[in-house]
C-alpha cells in the first residue's frame, strides 16, 4: 500500500513541477522548477530500479542543464539592465 502511495506522490509531484515550469512567467523560477523536476525524475528512476539512468538524470538533467540555464538567465538580465541604462542615458530628459 505504501508503495502505491509513494508512486502516486512521485507522479503527482512530476506533474505539478512540469506544469508549474511551463506556466511560470519568471525565467529564474522556471529554471529552479526545471531543476526540481530533474531531481524528482531521478527519484523516479531510482524507484524503477534504474540507478544508472537516475545518476545521469541528476547529473545532466538537473545539474549541468540547470547551471547552463541559470547562466543564460543571468546573461539575459544583465543585457536588459544594460539596455535600460543605455536608453536612460540617451533620453532627452536625462540632459535636463
């Protein structure tokens, strides 16, 4: 009985993190949810007695991809702040 409960909880958590990732408007939050999805997916692979796939999912899916996505989000935010500061310097009201 507890096995079914654990499996159901894992499926529910996977569905919730996947849907929350897809509907999130904040990129940072979406990336964090994506990392959480990868970790829950790794737990599912462990539950299915596939530890090698679980390790790959945790290392690549949650770890490496998550770090790359977080770096991309930080680069996007830096670019947006540079655009804002450049447009504020170019505005006619800045000189008055």
